[in-house]
């Protein structure tokens, strides 16, 4: 995989021939390595359901923060009006 990623324009077939493996085998190795790399990100190790739940919770948190900010500003406004 390192040879493939380091090469600028070499195709999978060319590199597979160079190292003596079938090009489909190399393509599968590259795919597996890319998938493994995607598991090291911020959502590493989460299932699809867990990712969707995380997205839903983050959206809900943003809404709660917005509502809290609106209420805070309303409270400040009415506090000034009461003086």
C-alpha cells in the first residue's frame, strides 16, 4: 500500500505487476487499508446506528444551546425593562 500511495500516477495494475501480485488482490488490500484508516477518525469504532445517534444528539445539543441563548437574552431584556 505504501508503494501505491507514494507513487504519483502509477496504476494499481502497474504496481501489482511490479510486486508480483494480482491487481485485484492489491486493489482489495488498498480498499481494506482505506477502511482501516477511516476507523481512526473522530467517530472511530462506531456502528452506523451509533453514528446516526451521535449526529442526532449533536443536533439536539445545538438546538438546546440556541434556545438557552435566546432565553438568556430575553431574561436580560426583561430585566432591563423592569428597572
